[in-house]
């Protein structure tokens, strides 16, 4: 995978973040990942929410490269979603929906199951800070928007997917949590952090609820990752300050999260793992 491909995952780049794409070690790691084959993921039917940009896009391409069949959910980023679909037209189907709107989550999950002929996996990746707003300045509407998208939609999607996964004889759910769920988040991101803490605990709880149906539930908790999410809502001085706290000396790339998702999806590699949160943060926060 060359440096051009690294940029394509984002759907957009930002000049102030470009130097990280020249990191040789990162490029080598991505090439190894692209050439690795996990045979038990080929043909798996997977819904990825929030799959058009950032980590979701990287994960989508990672699973497609393994031969999985994907229902890729997006909301506003149609061009980015289409750009992913054209790379794997026989494996990726697109579904649009605002997951904060009533009824949308169940519709997206059920439509994904219809398109794919069932579900073997669900990746709950949709989420956003929706702007940096201190808790003392947040309105009830902002609170509802942040929690509905980042917390409620995860519960709804997992609940809606459960019967489909059970009918398939079992499967997996992987939630995207965040380092913010453990450290309380940065300036203006406290509500987002609280929602991600909910996601991590929902992961642990549903792992126990779903285990009898052979459904494993785990999460990936990224740290500071260079995505449109941060390009939009994180000022350059804040990025620099947060990067300085990372032992590996830099923010991560979306592609550097993909291996954790593939690992948790693979029954061969992680069949005895459930209720766990894998931290992908360059050492910024260690359990």
C-alpha cells in the first residue's frame, strides 16, 4: 500500500497533517497489513456504520481486502462512500441514514441484512463530537444530539443486529470507543467522552448477554488519530499539545486501527476473546 493509498482513506487531507504520511515505518506496516490474508473473514457479511471516512473507511477497505462482503453506512459523505464502493464494487453496498433520527438505526441494520442475505458481524463506528462545547454551555438539544449519535445508536444497532447474528449461528460486534471514554476527553469533548464510556460498558455488558448465542462483543478505543473528525474540530495548537503526550511521538493514522478490528473479527485469532477494549493510542494511555 503506497502513500497515495494512505491518503485515500481519509476522503480529505489537511496540509498541516501531511508530514505524517511520510513516516517510513507506518508505510511499511500498512504494506504488510495489505498483504496479510485472514482466511476466515472471506465472505463474511458485515455492516459498518460510519464507514465513509476516517477510521470507518480504513476499516472498510481492510475488510474488503480480506474478501468480506460489506454494507457500508454513511450519512453526509456520499462522494467518499462512492469512492470506496468503486474499489470493491462486488463487495460493498451503500446505505444512507442519519442514525440520530428515530427508526433509522433499525432500518439500516435490517436493510443491511437484506442486502447481504444475513449478518455475520456488526461494526458500530458512527460517531462525532458534533463540535467542542463545554458542558456549562451545552444545550439540551446538543446533549441529545451527542448521546443519540454516539451512545444510543450503538445500543440500537447492536440490539437490532442481535437476531440476525443469532440466526447466522453467531458472529461478532465491534464497537468503536475512544481514549476519551477513560480520560474524560479534551476541552469541549466531555459529553462525547461520557458517551464513549457508555459504549465501553455496553460492550462489556452485551458481551455477557450475547455469549450464549455465540456472539462476541468487543471494542477498539482509538487515541489521537488523524481523521476528518479532528481536522474539523481540533485546532492545530491542541493537536500539537496532545501529540506531545504520546510516547510514540505522533498522532496515529486510521489505517493503524485496522489491525485491531481484523483481529477481533477473526474467530481464528480471537475466538476466546469477548468483552474487551483494545487501546490503539501510541502509548498515550496505558491500562
